[in-house]
C-alpha cells in the first residue's frame, strides 16, 4: 500500500478551477521565482525586526526546498501579501495544489492515513467533504524559527473529473511568539481566507 507522500505525488485528473478571496494587498503568483523572491523578502523583514539575521540563511534554504516540492506536486498558485500592514509585510502564504482524491471513498481513506499520523478534523460544505489538519516544523538553524502549515483538503464536485484541492496556509513564527496576539491573529486571518475557497463551476 503506498504511503501518504506517494499518494500526494500521484497523477491527478482535471486542472483545478477554483476561487479564493484574499484581503487587499495580496497577490496571486505562479509557483515561480517571483513568488519565491516575494516570500523571501517578507521573511527577511520578520527576522530583521526580530534581530535574528543568521536564521534568515536557513529559512531561505527551506523556502527553496518548499518551492521545489510545490512544483513537483503540480501546485497551481501561491497567494502572498505584497503590501505592508502597519509597516509589516506578513510572513504568510497560501498554496493551492491538486490532491489525488477522486471521490468520497478516497477522501475517507486519505483521512484515515492522516489520523494515523496525528489529529485531523472533517466536515461537510454543500455536501462535499473537507478535511483539516496542522503541521508544525522547526526550521534548522539558531534561535528557533518555526513554521505552521494549516492544511485543508476540499473534495471535488461529483462528476467534475477534477482532483480534490489541497489548500496549504503557512505561517512563519519565532520561538516564544506562539501565544502572541500577532501570531494568533495571523492564524485567524489564514483560516478566514481559506474559508472563502469555492469550486468554480464551468459549463
């Protein structure tokens, strides 16, 4: 039986057609050099403001690995803040990519795999299943930078011939800032944006 990584890298079906509403000051990018450069610039400000420039080198390396992984998994878009809010460009991103789940039974199997690795929640929207799970990872290097990925899998409409959509919202934060109001506000913002995901219906 293939593992979760193999399943995520499997062939998928029709291209994703979706809509996502972002706040003013955000932009949609392809999974390309421009997006990577924008996100690197956002992170640089975070580390500079925190007085942790050494950590930036390690985070840039992780960022490059992330974009290579997104390209391997045929990600279709990355949403990023491009304008500052109160003089800060937010250290967050949202990536949209296909997941190899073709029907409700496939979503159930995927949920079982996730449950064996940690907590996963599920729900229904317009009769379609939604899965949600989080992943927290330490970034190699000094002074403890961490990333939080809030993942949602949206089941594709029946008969659409599409793969399910995997929407990954990511937040970079520094050791000790998990409970800070700013960090918690970013988590709430990301959840709100992902909550606007809808399938685009075409004739």
